[in-house]
């Protein structure tokens, strides 16, 4: 379910009944996507195109969890059977996180680790449970520090991205990293083999 940021007021009852909830900053996405050089393959997109972009980003994030191994690329796009989908559609019970469009995701002020520390999944887990996640734009000085967030996009330039991810590249659980003027990609396929923590679902196979 895709929700604009003001929809947070819908209440926890609706949110808790869904498998995946994504809040996105529609104004931020529209502003970024309508730039002359947005790196997104869009030119003056309307709201429908912006929603489509968010949907594709979300599909990239959830694809490995939903269809991992079910639809091999060598066989093209084929429809998996209902029994397979019932088993593999959601290997984790519930996952809730924010995916601010072209922004960042990090725990709240009191949950952030000190600069230079590795990714703190325990703090992120606490933030996921308490709803204390905030976008990087609320802390401009930290918006390019990847160790403080799970997802972050909208780097000003490739050089900025390179500088920001230099320490992140040596993390043992990071397999591939690439970047461009509009953002960067970090893929993580670590599987800690634990099914009772929400951060595990993020570690199993997320990318953006």
C-alpha cells in the first residue's frame, strides 16, 4: 500500500492490518523528478508518473522477498503458481518501513549511532517498532551519511556519493554498490537466519 506522508494520520489500526506500508514524500519526489537532469528517465512527470516511479522503486525493494528464485530471469517473465505465491509472497510476517522518495531513512535523533560506527540494526529495529523513523532531510548535516540510514537517495553529484559511501564499501555485509548523479544502489543479501525481528527482513535482500 502506497501512502503519501500526510496519510500517517490514518491511524495504527489500518497500518497494522497491512503487510507492507510505504510512506513517501510526493512533493519532494515531484520537485526532484521535474528537474531538467533528474537521472530518472522522466521529463516533467505528472502525479501518475510519480506514483508509477514509487511503485517501481517499491517493486525493486520487495521483489527479492516476494519472488526470490521463483521466476528465473533465464526463463523470462512467467506467472508463478498460486501455491508458490502463497508460500513465498511474504516470508516474513509483517514489515513496516518508510521509503521517502529521493530522501533518506534513519532512526530518530536518540537512536542514531555515533559517526563512524557500523549500521545499527538493533536501533533500527527499535525505531521500526516505535515508529520513530525520520527522513534524512530533517537532519541535513547527516543526509549523506549512509551508516545512519537504510536507504538514501538524491545525492548532489557522483563525487558526493562516492565520498559518502567510501566507508560503507568495506562493510562485510555489503555485496555491491553503485551510484549515479540521481542516486545510488546498495544491495545487501545477508541472511542472519532469524525470523522474529523486523530488521531481518530488511537484511535478507533489499535494494534501491
